[in-house]
């Protein structure tokens, strides 16, 4: 399984489209096999779901995400988990152990920088 976590440094980003990049974590048998950073190529409507699908991502984790993006990720067979916060490593451990569930956080405004309100 490959997980993409929208991140700003060591922390989960409040909004996936405006993050600095994505921590790409490959998990095998409930263990982290590899972890690589992928810079955000830019926030363009509809682009990131296809871009991450081409990287064989199975799950996207973020603080918040717009409703349309969530639909596009689902159409690309990528599970969406929103409402995550804190350090990326802790979020990964919680997801792998089944202790992270989506709050279905939906961003409705895009004037913010990093947080969904």
C-alpha cells in the first residue's frame, strides 16, 4: 500500500492542495518499507488526483480538502482521509494501526494559507 500525506515540513498540512509536498510512504505487512518526499507540483483544479494516481497512491491523508477534490480522488481509486493533524510519522503509525479515521473535513474556501476554516 502506498500512502501520500500532504505535508508542510514534519507536520500534516491543513489543506492538501496548498501543501509543500507529499510524504510518500510505502507500507508492507503493517511496516513502513520506504518514505520519500515528493514536492507539490502546483495546485491546479483536477491535477493532483491524477498526478498521485499515476504514482500508484492508494490513500491520501490531509487536514482538509475540497469536496470536488475528494470526488476526483475517489474516481481515481484513492481513499481520502481528512481531519488528520500533527507529525507525519505519528499519523502514519495511527493509520497503519487502524487508529486514524477520516473526519470527512471539507474545505469550502481557498483564501486561507495552510488551514481550512
